[in-house]
C-alpha cells in the first residue's frame, strides 16, 4: 500500500570523510520572478506553493548534547486562502523535567511597493506560547504584511533534550512543494530504523561520514550524515474512503533501535516478537488482567455458562453478558486503563478494560480464546517487519471453535457475534497466542447491504401516497441501529428524518428487528408527499429517489496514488413503482445503464419501464470488494459519476393533449 524501506544505521564509509558543505539556501534571496509568479503550473488550484525547504537535524556537540533541528522555508502565497500559512505554530514536547525550545526565529514577507521589492521583517518580540496538553506546548507567531502574491520566508532552530526521538521529516503537506531537502547526522553508536513512507520517490539519497561529530564525556564517535531530497512534490489531499493519512504521506521516519554507550553497555529498543509476547504476558495491565475472569461473571451467569456443553453457546452467553455490563468511555488502548476489577465495579472502561474482561471471562468459561492487538483505521497500519507497540491501540478477542475463528469486540451493544466495528478493519492484527504470536488478517464478516422498496400512487391533486420499506443487512444494519440509539424516542428520530427529506410526511412507522441484532433490520413507512399543488398543472418534475440520493461524487481527484478503502463490500438497491394519473405521460425517460468494474469488482444497473400509467424503476450498485487499488480508481470514479448523474436527474411528466 505504500513504498517502504528499512535501514539499520551503521557507519559505512561512503567515499572520503565529509568536508565543508553548503547547507540549504541563503536567507533573504527572494527573486522578482518569484514575486511575479501568479500560479503554480503543476497545480493551478494550489493556494500556495513551497519554493524551497531545507532542514538539518544533528546533535549539538556541547550544550547538554541536545538534538537540534535547523529549519528554513520560502513559500509563495497564490490565493487569499493561502494567507493562513503566515500564521506559524511550532509544537514542542515537554515532560516534568525537560522541554523543547525554539530560538533564532527569523521571518519576512516580500511584496511589491512602488514597483520595487519590499521586505517586511517579523519582530521577535511578537512570539506567543500556548499550553496544549500535558505533553505539548506550542510557539506561535504571525508574519506581518502578508497578502495574495506575497512571498514569505522563515527559519528557526528547534532544540530538544529528547535525543531518542529523532526528527521525522514530511516531504508532503497540504500544499505542493517545488523542492524539499533534509539532512540527518546521527552518531554511530545510535542505531535507527529509517523508513521512507508514501508513494513518491526520492530525487536525492546520499550518505557520508562526519569524523568525531559526537564527543560526550570524553568519548568520541563519528556520525553518518544522510541527505534526502524530493522535487515537484504534489500536495497531499485527504479524500473519502481512505485510512489514516500517516499510511500514505511521503515522509522519512526514525525509530530508535539500539544505543551503544562508551562504557560498553547496550540498550536495545527494537525487540523481537518473542520479547514483546513475554512482556505482555507479565504486564499487569494486559496478561495480569486475563487471570481475573471469575470476577466479571456474577454467580448466576457463571453457573448458566459453565453448565452449557456447546462452546459456541458459552461464548455467545459471555459475549452478551459483557456487552450488557459495560459502557465504553470512548478511550482507546490495548491495555487496561482501570483494570478488570475496578472496571467491573464502575461498569465502564477503555477498550482494554472491556475486551480484556471479555477474554478473561471466555477463558474462565473454558472457551479457546486469544487476545488480538490491532491498529484502528485512523491510527495507521502497524509495522510488520518488527514489533512497534506504539503502532497498536486496540485489542479484541479471537475465539476459535471447531476450526472456525470469530473476532469479538464487546464495546458496542449493537455488534452481532463475530462482527468487528469498521474502525478495526485495518490490515492485519497480531494474535498473542500462548506459545507464539502471529499475524491475522482483519476481514469484514459481512457486507453493508441496503434494499429500498417504494410503492406509491400519485393522485390527481398532486399528492403522493404509498409505502417505503428499507431492509438493512450486515454493516448497514449496524450503522442504522447505532444511529437510532442516538435518539431518545421514535418521535425525535422521525423528526430528524423529516429534516433530511423536507416535504415527506411519515404517516405510519414500524421498525422490525431493531433489537434482534443478528437479523436484518426492516423499516416500514407509510408516506405522503406533495409533488405538485395544482390539479390542472401542465407538467411536473419528480425524483423517484425520495429517501435516497447521492448529491456528489466522492471521488474528485484526477489521480489517486493510494487505494480506495470502503472497509466492507457495499450493495445498494432501489425498487420503485408508481401509479400516476392517466392524464399525464412520462417524457424522455432516462436510458438504461449497465456498467461493470474490471475483474468482477462490481456493477451499476439502472432501468426504467413505463406501462400505460405505471412506472417501474430498478437501480442497484454493487461493490464486491472492500478495497480497490489506485489502478482501479478511474473505473470506480466513472461508475460513481454515472450513479450521481442518474440519481440527480428528475423525471419529466406532462399533461396529455
């Protein structure tokens, strides 16, 4: 899904030792050509473009040997909306004893004044600091005299005592860049896994050795200096149906692997899965919690479960009990926040509290179950080369019965047995098996299916009356049940329905199977709708998509480098019939449409038939895959274009004679 490489940082001499180097570009050298620039030809929609960007990270050989980042950028403001880029915010990490700081801030704006270039310099006194949370502060400043057409430039040095958190570098941002370059100098006794993420390729990748660059406390080490650069970098735009931005944004990431101290000691930070498995087993907030299953089943529930011989029935009983008992506090985590016993008393907890309680209770009920840790869709894909525990933010239960596996999450009351919420459908999860962990693909257990059947009659006075029946299956049923649960009563729910579909009045309503979460959910409505208000009207427009209409194509980009990820396969069907007065006729009905995606990926069908004064319409879209590659994007975009065009087209009726 994205290009990735890993490097174990070692001092390999590349040519001769480094000599003096030019660093970045000179400050204050904005050109008249840059001021005259009206648009960026490679992205004419861009509100601004980075002309040049340079960063260098290295360890200060003195001054507590902190990590320094020298940053310098020059940006052309092309549209009024781009003026926002003159408001600079630099996030700074801190803890109880240490903090990051910013110094040597320079900032300028360049404009035309009386036909000549005029520089407006930023006053360093106008720097503000803001507390964000217990881990982060921010330094803020605004570059003055910025307008459409301005070139802005700023630089600073960021100093950090957190040496192990080496500076990542994002080549891509929400505006395009003409050129971006990054240097990183790392002492040879520090080993990092260096990762290039994203789909874009480097235009420069070099390395050299800097002699004696690091000399703390009498020790000496050479440094490996890496140089990376990209040019003509497109802006990164988040679109519909994509997982976390971090999966696709082109950037350089650093992960500390090992530190070798000058006295011979070593600290290893990148571990093998066997090390992580053992740590999790011993962790009081993970493995320690799994021994307390008896404490999350009351006596009557425990007795009813243990007397049952069928392990699948036992698993369902425990699952239902945990879902009824707990209320999720909207906090993620693959370890317990309160602990099983305290969460049981409070009847609430984070993901770890609830699902580790579920796993512990299943084990107590003698069900074969294993913890599975994963990363949610908005958190990013986990690294699969070696374990990085910060990649994981969720835990579920993997139940194994008679050769079949069921993934269980007890944090949503409306989840059927064996169905994960779509937030969990993100690549692979790691199963913490008793002997050895392994990867397990997170596939949806069902599709999202919705069928609407509309049968209406249009009266001569323009009033439409009839029925609307919608059947929700799989994930569509889950989403609808969650939506319904957000309203205190049926009246509020129907009032909201009326807001979304003005003019439609629900005369009678019934929801069948609302509480039977293993079955489809069926909504039955009797409706009235005023189509026109004059019995002698010469004609009228009417859309058969009374309660279902796509207003725009979600796919707008000309190109898409990353996959389209729906999470689950999708089916949508509308069957519409209408009797209308014999005095009217349908004019130029839309033509029949039939489209298929390559490789049996899906299809769209539309057909409309008229028999005297009865209209029959069939509209269906089927997306058979949860994920479509970037190569399939254009076909998917075209299919949605046709779907939107059909659903936005009104039928034209006119009076006969």
